[in-house]
C-alpha cells in the first residue's frame, strides 16, 4: 500500500510539477483584449423579492426591431445583460433605447449610443 502512495506521489510530481521559472533576462510577453459592449442592469435595492425574472428589451434605431433577454436575479444582486452579446442582435451603429420589466412593469430604461466593433482603434504593434 505504501508503494502505491509513493508511485502516485512521484507520478503526480512529474505530471503536475512546478511551473518552469523563466530565465532572469526574459522579457514579459504582453497580450491585450478590447471589447465594445454596453452593460445594462437593474436591481431590487431593498431585496423585497427573493428572486425575480427581469426582461430586458432593446429597440434598434434602424427599423425599430426589438431584442429581448430574460434573466433570473436573486435578492438584491444586480441583474446584468450585455449588448450585443446577451441578445441575438446584429448590432448596427446608432442610438438604442432599452427598458427592463419585472412582472410586466417597467422598472428601468434609457438610451445608449452603440458604435460598431469595426470602429475600435487597436494600437499598432511596436
């Protein structure tokens, strides 16, 4: 039995051993990420409801197409959706309006200006 544990330990050491430490004069290799999203959210600040279904509706400026996303929110946590990722939306640049409903009652809303992902400026590599 002791041999089994010893073999298991040695195998684990070789399989999942320590990370390789880079040489002292190795320069960092940087990566970057950019994303253009709009975060929409609503919250029951006083936690009156244990949980609720929030329905976010976003209206397109182009042809007034409505996109919808339902989420379940617990207590006083924020319920967030992200435009366009949370919606099945082919997002075009423009000013969108949005509303959030709980039990068919509008609880939040507003407008936002969305720019195309093609308008992101990515820094030139040095």
